[in-house]
C-alpha cells in the first residue's frame, strides 16, 4: 500500500518507509494499523511483522506540493528492530525536503532519547509521543529532551483522565478509539485536556470521539470543532515559506 493522501484530520498525507510493529502498551490493544494489514492481505504479504521499504525512501522528493506528512502511520520509526542507519536515511530525506513538515509519533520514548544525539533534527520535524493514560505520561518527559522544532502529544486512543506537564510542548491531539471493540472515552477526560492546553497556551486538536468507525460520533467537543495547530504551522501558512 503506497503512501498517499489520508483521512487523518491533522495531516495531509502519510509516508511509510516501514510497516508493521509490536504492541507495547494498552493503546496498542486494538491497533488500527494491524487491522489494515489483516484487511488488505495482498498489500501486506508479511502481515504486521516489521518490514522495511527502502524503495519508498525517496517518495517525498517527488511530492511538489508542500504539506504535512505523517511518518509511519503503519509502524513506529523508533521500533527496536529498525536499524539506526535506516532511521538516518529517513531523516536525510526530511532534510532534503524542507517544503514539507514531517510529523513523527512514537511510543518508544527510551529509544527516541537514546538515538536523538545521532540524528539531524531539521526544523521541519515535529516529534510526538503517544500517551493513552496516566501510566504513560512519563513519555512526555523523554520527549522534552529531544531538540525538535515542535513537540506534540497524541492522546489517542484516550483511555483515562490525564494530568499533563505541558512545559515545552506545542500541540496536543485527543481522540477516542474506533472499531468494533472500541473502548469509550469519557467527555470529562477530553474537556480536562482541552482546559489544560488553554491554560498553558498549547494548541489543542480534537480528532474524534471514536465509535464503530472513526467518524461515527463526530468531532464536536463543547459545541465546537477544535482544529488548532502549532503556531509555527500557522506562520508558515500565512507567509508561504518553508519550515527551514
């Protein structure tokens, strides 16, 4: 399955130089990416086993229209079995395409910090960690150690109430789980995070309530759609410049 435009509300397209992963925390239980590999078996002959796709590395070089690119919607670039040399190649392509913003999301906070000194943190990299419940807020402490232009938190699927330290964090995404076995998200959990973001002057993006399908219950929280983006992105759109 080639990288393409996406229905993910907070990005423009996905880039998957690797696919497949392993579950590391409760947010992984009903992994949407794993479900996709089971649904489209012809496109994923290795199933959900970690698979590198070096033939996809140069795809962004051919994308002329600037935009937001979610790196590895089907995997985790900091998976322990991804060679450092391959991660460096991904970052090299990012550096060659400053017209795009690259959104990287991981649950492997320890390896992120371990490898950070070896990587070139170009200005067009937004680095994020997933935090699904209070037991995993320590991932944010690791994220703060990374010299990314933008640091963000993805609370999706949100599985419990969160108290977040938003120091040096620029963006928070919240979303409920979707699928036949989705775990419900309480309204007060989302409201609390929204209020924490407002108090800390951090952009807040409410992606979805979740349900049987991602769009089943809509995106309205407290009577409005929350599509806030980091200030750096708003400035780029306003001035029509690259992220460099």
